[in-house]
């Protein structure tokens, strides 16, 4: 196969992956998107001259860079440096995984079989990408079905890794069928069997999902929830207007639909623009303003985002999140916080624990510490934030409602959200600010992650965005009252609690852990076999 053909096939994979991606992609393309790149791998792996060279890596990088660029280009609207880093590094990581599969397949099977190695490697990589300092799992394959939620109701058993498995196996089957059709002596019986198997692989999960969807019945306590979308420009007025004015707009919007008693008002991330010290919360004018409002409605609770701070205890000055005061020798921690304020004396709080790389967190590795000064400024508190060590749940004074406060980027992480549910959450509130990227696919894609979390946990979701998409999502993933972008809005809805634990909540990303175990076996076996073959050649 000529080089131009290999390049064209790699480009085609990138285009197909992009065309399948939500929020407005044609999702079925995902089942064939990897097939052109598979033909590239087969051609290079079968070539005795090229198979050990780096050409496979660079061709894979080309395809994945196109995919990353066409689906997450909107990062550029907030930061050019962040966009270059995200697009380049994510493409690099994906290409490395595919190249390792390529090498392992050659070493173990001389490129004649071993396609399941890719399934294991890719799923292991996606799991790893959820947990390290450069985490950017936006394009984990199973996320693609967020816009077709009636296809993947079985995510309550598998989570997003089940979707990744479905996609990769489908692509491998399509690749083998096309190869058989191109052979001189076509085995029609074998092709028929494979086509039948492929049809089952495609349609059985969808049919099962439709059945599950129709059987989900919501039984629990009813919560009356008001969600506010104040729509402040995140680049200017949100950080320039007086904090009291920002809170007043949130409360005025909420009051416009508070004709009957509500249980909750949900306001977005960073809606309190006053810097609040944790040991002096009661002295905060913003909190006093909210407390004064709540005194009129004793059963009401407000969940709202804020920037909070605390002094660094002695001996922790070297902590990677510690910040030094300018002017004197002392250190402090900064947090992105969700506050729960009601008529009781105390204030419940949770600090964001899945931080946005390059904005709220710089890698903690010592070799990269000098990069902390390049943290991307999106307004508000920048640089590495301090996180909570546990997934705190907000408890309503009635005892009926236990809230998982998910802050912005945290909604991307399936197993992470399940830990709130394990701690007793029977509702999920997502607070975010999606105005950084403009009216692009970014805020729509981010919104759809909340649909996945609703299905995985079978918890209803109330989502408040400063601007973006605010909405309610029920336990089946159905969306209600989605708000337009860049418009002030307030919506009100009854949501049902759920106390039951899904299989996925109980066991998390078990499919990914199985893949990690299998990947380790294949990788070590390939390494040992290559070492033995080298020794034999030397002898």
C-alpha cells in the first residue's frame, strides 16, 4: 500500500471519529471509525521492512490529532496554550497506546491475530487517563453515546467502559468482514456468520437498553428544586461586579418562580465572588446576605459555588497546593467550593476534587513545578487548588434529601461520582460555569456528561450553569427544561430521590480493571518473548 493511501486512511479515521461525536454528530459512525486505521496497521505490520519503524505511531497520531482538533477545538476560545497542550498531548497519548498495540501484536502473533490486545490496551489507557495529573478523558470512547441515551441504559451495569468495549469490538468485526470480502476465495458461510454476529453485537445492546428504559420506575421522595442561570460574562462582569449584586441577581431569578414552597435553590459555580476564609464564614457579607434571604423560607436550602481559603498548617508548606502570601512569610490553600446554606447554624461545604488541568491544577511532579507560574487564568482563583479527601454529601434538614455536589469538570468522571452515591447521595446537583468556550460544542458536550451520570447511578440531576445549559435530568437520562446559551434563566421542577445502588455504583470501572490485568499479561509476555527471540538470534 502506498504512503499516500496510508495517510488517507489515517485521515479518514480522524474524520469519522469527529463526525460521530456529540452533541451533533452521527453516532453510528463510531462503529466503523477505527476500521481505516486498522487497515493501516495491517499493511505496516505485514511489511517486513516497515513493521518495526515509527511510521505506525505517526500515522496514528495524525488520525487522533484530527479527531481531537475537530471535537475539542473550542478550548482555544479560553486559552491558546491550553488548547495546544490538550490537543497535542491527548493525541500523543492515544497514538502511543495504538503503537504499543501494534508492536505487541507483531511480537506475539507476527501480525496475524491479536486484535483483542487493542481492546485491553485502550480500555486500560482510558482508565489511567481518569486518574493522573494530566487527566483529560473528554474523548473516552464510551462518552459518544451521551446524545443517544436510550441506547445505553445498561451503563447502570458497566458505566462508560462498557461503551468503549462495544465500540472497539464492533470495529474489529467490521474490519474482519471487509478483509474477507476482499479475499480472492470468499468463504460465504464464514462471512454470513460474522455478519450475523455483528448484527447481534450492534442491536442486542440497543434492544436491551430500550427494555431497561421502559422498566425504570422512579419511586422515592419528591424534591422541589429551583435552578438559576444568572448568565454573567465570565470574562468581565462576573469578576467585576460587586459580589452582593451577583447574589441579588441569583435570588431575584429564584424568587420569580418561588410562588410555592421549594426545597432547594441551586446556583452555579463561583456565584459568590467574595473571597471567603473557612474559619470566618459567618463573617462573610455574601453568606450573611444569603442567610437573610433564607430566614424568610426556613425549609429552603441554597447550594452555591464560591472561592474559599484556609491557612496552611505548619509543616505543610511544601504541599504542591500551598501558595505563599506576597509580602510576608506565610502560606494558604485555595479551594473551588460548593456551599450548602440553610436556616441551621452551620454551613456544609465540599471542595472540588477533580481539578481542571492547567487551570486549577498543575502537575505535582517535581520536574514540572516551574510550570506552576503558567497556570491558565480564566478569572477568579488560578493555580493548583487544594482538594477534599472524601466525597462529601449535603444533608437536608428534613432528612429526606442527600445531595451530591458535583462541581464542573467532576461531572466527566463516572466512578468518581459513584463515590458520592456510596456515601448516601440520593440526588445529584451539578454546578458549573460553561461560558469560557463561547457558543461552541464545548458546553453542549459538557452538559451531556450529566446524562451519563444519571444513568450510571440512577440519580436525578439538577444542573445549574452560570451560562451554558441548565436543566433537569431524570433517572433514565431524559432531559427537561434545558435552557438556551447566553440567556438569563430560571427553571423549577420536581425530582425524585433514589436509594437503590446500581451495579456500576457498587463495582465501578471493573471492566477497565480487567483490561488492565489482561494488558499487563500481554505486555509482559510480548516483552519476554522479544527478549528471548533476541537472545536466540544472537546465539
